[in-house]
C-alpha cells in the first residue's frame, strides 16, 4: 500500500472510518472487476480520494454503494462498499500512478529490478496497466492521455534538472495529472462548476505528493545513488517544507470554493490529515497541545484512550474456518497493523501496532468537530476549541 494520506482510525472516528474503508474496498473491487485479481495490488490510499470526492459531490447519498461479499481483509464479513463511476475513475488513476511508480523503480534499478529480465517483465506490466487505465478512464469519460503525457514528460524534466532548477519545474507533470483527475470528479458528480477549484486542489495535492515522496526517499536515494529531485536541484529541506505547508494551505482554501453534498470525509482527509502527512515526512510533531477543555491523550475517556471492549459475537466459527480466516489476516498484516475481528469468536481486536499515539496527540482534531467541518462556513471558521489542529 502506498500513498501519503494514511489516516488513523482514532482520528477519523467510527463513522468516517466506515466511509473510508468503503472507498478503499470499493477501489480494490473496481480494480478486480475491470482488470482481474493482479490489478488489486495497485490499490493505494491516495487513489481512493478520487472516489471520496466524487461521492461527496453526488446528489444522492446512497447511489454509489453496494454490498460486497466476504473478504479476508474484513474477517470474511460482508460490507457496504463504494462502486460506480467514482470508484472506476479511482481505479484508472491508480493503475497509471502504479505504472509510473514501477517505471521509476526500474529506472533506479531498485532491488530485483536491477536485473534485466525482471526489469523487462516489470515494463510490460507497467505498459499493460497504462492500457487498462486508459480503457476504464474512457468508460467514465476521462482521457488518461493527460496522465500518460505527464509520466512521459517527467523523465525528460528530470533529465534536464540540475543545481539551480526550480523544484516546482520538476513537480509540474505530477501537478498537471492530479489536477485533471480531481477536476473530473466534478463532471462525474454533475457539478461542473466545481471543476475549477478541484483542479487547483488537485494541482497542489500533486505538488505535495511529489515533495513528500522526495523528502522521505532523500536519505535512501543518497545511499543508493538514485536520482532525487531535492538533491538534484539543490533544494534545501527548509524550502521543501515551506512549499509543502503552502500547498496544504492552498488545498484548504480551494476546497472552500467546492460545493459538496456531504464533504465530511473529504474535508477530514484533505484538510486535517494532509498536515499530519507533512509532519510525518519531515519528522516533526503534528500536534503539541495537551491542555484545554478536552482530556489529554491516554486519559480515561480522553482522545487516544483504549476503546471499550465489545461483547463477543455469538456466531462463532469452527476450527478449520477460523484457521482459514486467521491465515488471511496474517498474510495481509491485519493481525499486526489494523483492527480485526477474532477469526473464531468475532470479537473486535486491535493489531499489535494499532496502539499508536496518532502522531503524538491522540485524536487531536476531535475538538474541531464543533466547527461543522465540511459545512457552509468552511473549516473551523470562528471555532474556539482551545487547540491548534493545523486548520
């Protein structure tokens, strides 16, 4: 799984976590439905934003959901998942993004891709994903040529870049591609007047994704001798951080111009979670407040406190069925890094890595719920929560 918007469920809360998982599962199933099981490996956290934005603008609240069958990632339970044009557009974008990522790794000669036969096979897979993305994009009225053109131009831009080249020259192809994808969600949702501000939000999102990827890979690229935009252009981390913070601020302002039917999840991911992504990439603390009208993290009943245990389910599985579900959970890291249902009892449990501190502040943005996030007044306008959630 790749992507920079990786929200913690403690920050999202039960309702938004369910919505987020519906879009994540919907993207995965859209990839499988259109392109087969192998395509599901390109499921990513950022791609599902396309599905989220489409549904957030759609006129009907229930028009883009269906009930999916049992899946090992859900403890072999059924679930309501996103489907329709938004999920398919997200699948098309994800395929092209994954194709670009594979080509980038081939160019850098990462790991097994340094071997010519493996690199050749990877290039063929990338080309097939390009074609698959183009087919799905065409079905929903989106021309993926703008994405493919951006991928093609990226190589040329990087070849010409050197000390003194503006870092935004290097990020431009990514910005152009994400702007087009974000804007098309307005077309799918029947709100063409949203295309302009969404294109701006998408452009800045692409810039941010490129910058954070460069920051996170900087040390590893230096050790391996791989090309890195910050190193190649001589851009200091301080300048990269300034541009990242400006992009986050610009996305927030652009979203204020977008007409949403229900923008709660989109707002939380693009306004509250993006600053956390920046802090994570640069290794800084995302929220330092520990006082105010809300209990500090870890206190009984406060943000970050353990959730009360749920009563065991009565529909216990047999030994063999439970073992099969356990194997699926283990293979997909759910036992380590997520919330899952016990394969035999159905009791909800936390993975061994799930007791996180949510970036050092627990549910630091829970206090901003009083500002009617996603409402007509915008984010936290006039909100006096006694905290600084970066919004």
